[in-house]
């Protein structure tokens, strides 16, 4: 736990230093859907859904221990990406923070971020329309998601990236998104609902599927070829043991292939495939599972119908917003994609929904 807290503190300090290097421009804090007026057209609109976690940390000792600053870290990383990314298809980008906290006047972190980005709040300071806040938290989560998605759609753009406030995009995330959309012809396709940029790593291991056979088999063949090649090269060495010289090449190929296969399984797919993180062009696009909405890219033409669908369904513990979104894809026969490896990192040790902490080992 200590290592996780220290890592979070370092990221927070780095984020604050970066924000201090930026000019402070006080943005108007809009409330409700009627407060947004922006006639510009953007190539990509990024909306960060946020809510204060202060009430989750009930006692003062925990507040002092967990100096979270998730929103500060997320906004700083996104601003850094916006200022450095030069992807051809996403030249004009817009960042909006969507606060769904029922007490926006007490959400100091969001107020501070309004010095750097536009902040939109669902609730007014004097609003009395908060009766559902203390009720079904899953229904509120869904309604909040719809509101922020619709808020993003008020800025004209062909794509909307919805990010939770405890997610850090990789510095080359937008470049990677541009690559996969271009390589898999998604810029011109209309039969897809979303592209997820994150899925929990603990569930990204090898499974009983054809993909696992293909991946492990490919690495095994590569390992077998390398082993056999090394043996052929060193066979000319006179001091090599006689037994090594007499064994056939296919034997060494098998040894190398089996060794690499066992090594891959023992290490885990998450770490075997981590080499792809260093090369944008090696990222894959696979079918997305139903879970999780930490960072999701939507095409503009689907936002209105998706929002209407979410308003009609009722969410609870067994039917949360991510499952509801996935259900819409099944109803419409739309494709769902996931970028692998992840191009985002989930840093949210403290949940603002289920009111508990996650295991620290997931954040090491």
C-alpha cells in the first residue's frame, strides 16, 4: 500500500508542476446543457467524467493518507497530450471536464481545474433536484454518463473520447488511436459502436481461444528457430560435446519451442505482449468484452441513439452502465473493439461508486 501511495504522490506532484508551467485562463463553469456555446468544429472531443472522492474518505486520517488528486493527474496528462500530439486526423482537439458531483461548490479540485480547462457541472449550487443521488448509485452512474456524453456531443466533432477521472492515457495514446482507426478502416466504417482504450490487466491473460493458440504458437516457433539456429552456429566449435553434435536439429527446435511456450504461460500474456507498448504500429484491435468504461471512443453518429437507449434502461448491481452500453451494441448489431495492449492506466485505488478501496496489488 505504501508503494502505491508514494507512486500516486509523485504523479500528483509532477502533474501540479506541469500545470504551474501553463498559463492560467479562467474558464466559465457552465451548469446544465444550456450553458455551452461553442461553434467551432473539432476533430476530437475528450470529456472527463469526475466526482469528488472526499466523502468516500470518511475520516480525516484517510484523507491525509490518500492525497488522491486523480482529476489533477488526468487533466495534466491530457493537456500534455493535447499540446504535443500532432496526429493528422486529430489536429483540433477539445478537452472538457464534466463534474457530476452533487455538491459542486465543495468540489475544490474541479474548481481549480477550471483555471486550465472548461468545466461543466450537472448540478447547480442551489439545486434541490438531487433526490436520486442517495438512491440507486448504479442508476446515477448511468445518468451521469449519459449527461457527460451528451455534453461532449454539444461540441461538434466526429469522435468523442469519454474518460473517467482516474485514468491516465499513454503519451502516445492519440497517435495509437489514429493508427488503429486508419489501419482497420474505421474512419470510413459505420458498423462499430466504440473502441475501448483500457481493459483490466488482470483479465488480459491467456484464455482458451484460437488467439491464445496463435500467439503462443507463434512465439514457440520463433523460440524453436532461434534455438536450432544457435545450435547450428556453435556446432562447428570443436570443443562442443559429442552428444550435442549428434542430436538432430529438430530436437533442439522442439526444446526451444516448448521452453518458450512454457515461459509465455508462466509469465502471462500481459507481460509477454508488453513489448508492443513501444511501437504504435504493433497495437492490435480485438473484440471488446462488455466490462468497463474507463476510456472509450465513440463515433458521433451513434451518440444520440446510445443516449436514448441508456435513458430507457434501468441500471442496478447486475446491470451497470457498461453492460447497458454493450447491450445496445447487441441490439443494433454493432462491432465493439478493444485496443491491445492498453493505451491507458487506471490509477483509481479509491472508488467513488462502491465506497471502498481496491486491492493495492492492481496498481503496482
